[in-house]
């Protein structure tokens, strides 16, 4: 069985920069992390997407 994947998208430019295995399926809120965006060239807030 394959693992599901989710992406972390930059909230400023919308680019999907990081991939990860998603958090638990029943969880209502999505992961939000400050990470480096190579397109914005600075640390920005990234949100979990499908």
C-alpha cells in the first residue's frame, strides 16, 4: 500500500516547495510551518496542501 503525500505551499507566492507524509486523516487543522521559500528567497509561512 502506497503512502499518501501532501505538499507544503508558500502562503506568499503559492509555490509547493516541500513534500511530506500528511498528518492523521481525522485531524481538522492543517500543518503550518515557517520554512525557506527559494522563489521568494526568504522564510515564509508554509501551509499543508493535498
